[in-house]
C-alpha cells in the first residue's frame, strides 16, 4: 500500500440505491476498494462481500497526517 493520500485518491465515492430497500446512499464499491486496499474488504464464498471500515479509517488518518505536513 502506498501513502495515505495516494491511496485515498485512487478511491471513487459513488451514489447508489440499495436493492432491498430502494434507499439512496453514498459509499464505495467493495470490489474497487479491494484493488487498492485489499485489507479493507471481507469475502464470503470466495467473493468480495463488503467493506471493513477500520482499515479505511487508518488510511484516512495517514492521509490527514500527510496533509498536515504540507
């Protein structure tokens, strides 16, 4: 994994509608996150199932530190 800001800049925030509730939301696509931060996803039956937010938070903390240094 690279520097915090480099990693964050590779992630795309998307808006979407939940299939089961038809509610609009904003988030990340787990399959896309897996390409950038593999530690931030979990798998079920060999497929990406969802996101683990603690690794995402850790990367965000690193990115904030890098911004503070600038």
